[in-house]
C-alpha cells in the first residue's frame, strides 16, 4: 500500500477517534446529568417519605389525644352520674330518715307515759280485786275469757318491747342520717367508726344468709381513733364501694365451694382501724375471697375496669374511691392481694388537715 493510502487511513482513524471522543464526552455529560437528576429525585423521595412519616406520626398523636380526650370525657360523665347517684341516695336516705324520725320520736316520747299510765291502771285493778274479791258472774266470765293474769304480766312486757323497738328505730335513723351527710360540703372532724357502721347498716341485707349462700361475718377491729378531718359523705362512699366489692367477691367464692368447704372457711370481712405515723389514720378492709392476680391488681383503679359480668358494674367504684382518697384527702389507697389469699384495701388519710 502506498504512503498516500496510509495517510488517508490515519486521517480516517483520527476522525473516527475524535467522533468517539465527542460521543464519550456527550455520554459522560448525560450520565452526570442523569446522576444529578437521580440524586434530586432520591432527595425528593426521601423528603416526601419523611414528610409522610411525620404526618403519620402527627396524625397518630392527634388520634391518641382524641382517644384520651374521649375516654376522659366518658370518665367524667360517668363519674358525674355516679356522684349524682350517690348524692340522690344521700338525699333519699336523709329524707326517709327525717320522715321516719318525727313519728318515731312521737312514739318514743310517749311510750314512757303509756307505760306509767298502764302500770297505774294495773295497780288500780289489783287494788279493786283485793278490795272486792267477789264479783258477779258476768265479770268473772270476762276475766276468764281475757285471761287477766296473763294480760297483766304480758302488757308491761309488750310495752317494754315496744320501747326497745322504738329505741332501735331511732338508732337506725341516726345511722342513716350519719351516712347521708348531705349538708356537709366541707371537711369536718368526724368519727370514722360511725361512718363504717352506717355503711354496714346500708349493706346489711347483702351480708345476711340467703338460699344457697351463708351469712358473711363482719369482724370489727376498731382502734382508738380520734376524729378525722375529712369529707364524711365522700369517705362513706369509699367504704360502700370497697365493702360492696368484698361482698361480691365472697359471693362469687361461695358459688365455687362445697358446703363443707364453706363451713371450714366461712366468708368474712375484717375491718381494722389504727393510727400510723402519728397523724395518719389507716382503715383496712380485708376479705377472704378468691383474691386476684398481678395483672388484675394493676388495673383495679383504672376507669371502666371491672371483673364483674356485663350489667353488674360500671368499673368506676374503685376509680372514684381512689380519686376521693388520694386527690380529695391527700391520702393513699393500696390494694394487697394474691390468688387464693383474699384482698385487702388499705386506706390511709391524714387525721388533721396540715393547715389546722
């Protein structure tokens, strides 16, 4: 091949190489542009994804706040209903006690006079019988008909029984009025034992023996407590909630036991009061029911939590009790329980307000 041909070939190769270099440069530029565009898209994707995650978290937080607000509203509404029920119960009890009190006082106040008058009449009758032992046949028949000797003995006993009964009714009326305490909106020094006794009287029908259920024994271990400064009506509500729960637990336990097992370990609620740490009163209410596990024990003060069947409780009794003891009185409410060992609710409240 001649020199001219080689030169032409070299020029062609140089042109081809230049074209390839230009194409390579163009491709490199396009690749850089694509990488930059891809990075931009990735950045936008990450930004959008993060914004979506942030929005989702914000939405979840808002949903959680709404759920809490709704639950709080429901709790407040039901607590208001429960408080209204207790207030209505207090008003009803106070009203009944007031209405019963008037006629009972009338009977109680006059029965002594009736007793004295009857005794005088019987003495007068005895004087007549001693002075005039001989009477006509009609009077003798009537004396025999009414069994005068028995009547003279039994009449005073009957009046005495009526007096005892009227005294008992007066005590019950005073107890009901003590439980209601609808006129006491401020803290006052009160006898805690009277409040417990009032509550037990209200719940007495639930502790009595019933078909298939033995009576629940109430054991009172009252200490030497001074008067405690508290909201008496609200504290009585706490006693009612706790004792009523103990009764339910014992009735549930008795359903599962045989007659022999019930007799060997009868149902019992022990109420113990004492002074601890100088200025603190402790009220312990303990039953020998089935007890509860740690999972249940950890939730018993939560609103709406209940182990009772549907329709047998709102799950607010202990929640309200906790609020009354802790928030209203600055005290403590503790649950001590284990499966098979019963349950104890221990209330601790200051005896006197710190400002007193």
